[in-house]
C-alpha cells in the first residue's frame, strides 16, 4: 500500500460535523507532499477513499453522507421542537405553576396527554373567578410565550370548559375539541374525553379522578388555588 501523509482523522459524527462535504473530508487527509508526487488532486482523493493510507479507517462516501443527513435531521428536529414549545429556553425557576405547565406542554401538544387545569384567583377587576381549562386546546389556540415570560397570567375565561365569577354569580360551560362537558350530573361537574370516552371527575371528594387520570395539587402563592388533572391517552394524536 502507498503510505499517505496527513494526520489520522477519526471516523464518526465529529468528522462529519467538521467537514461540509466529502471532498473536504478527503482533502484534509492529503498532504502537500502527496500532491507534489501525484500532481493530481482527484487521484489523491480516490486513493484516500480506497484506503491507501498508513493507518486508520476512511469513511466511504455513502457512510459520510448518511451520517451528514442524520445529523441535519436531528438538528432540524431539535430546532422545530424548540420553536413549537413555548417553554423552551425560558427561566421558570421560582414559579412552581409555570414549571408544572412546562413539564406538561409537549405531551399536551402531541396528544399523549390532555390536562385540565382548575384555577381560582382574582381577575383584573379584583373579582374572584374560577374555572376549568383544557390546556391542550389553549396551547393550540393561543400564544403561550407571554405566560411563560410572566407578561400575562393564565386565568379561566367564559369560553373555557367551565367558568364562574363568584362576585357576579355568572357561570358558563363550553365543550372543547378534547372534552365534552357533563354539567347535569348529580355528583357534580364531569368531563368526558372525546378520544377515549373516559370520564374525568373533578370532585375533590371523589376517591378517584377517573381512569388514566391523576389529580395534582400545585402549591403556589401566585394563585388562590391550582389543581391539574392529567389525563393520559394510549395513542398519539
């Protein structure tokens, strides 16, 4: 075998990341001395590709390009995920509520979970309000960056699953793309998941919140009361 000059370049992802093209990768292993004797850059590349070197393995063109594609796909996937997740890159330390939302954001966006938030607090008019929010629906229908940046506060609205103003006694309920509201139940308010048809029981006195549903109390001083009902579904949306 012809002994080629140039430093040994380890075969792997680091190599693929370092060089923009396969030709650049080959060129890095050709010394000026090699070019002087061969007088043909293309021939020198071919000899490197064929493995006529002193030591080390050389990635084949197909391997190099396959690794390059895999790295690019992975990079795009991470960027897309970060651009979709409103909580990505936000400093949420100090806010138990926002941290709880961030933990649930991806699974609520991709359909693996449909969480219901119960929030009780005061509105901007100083009136006590409470309500049940379909988190997955809200995430898809409005911009959440302002909430994670604490520029806005997440509060129930009359367009949510359930809303009540304790000062004016105004109440409303409305089904969402994920839940059907069952308001005429003797035991209290129920929500039926439209995908798996399971019932979510939000009665705090109930022994269970329902099949595949977990009731989590969020200890926060920024709201009067926050309870999250996490309902998991078997299949992805």
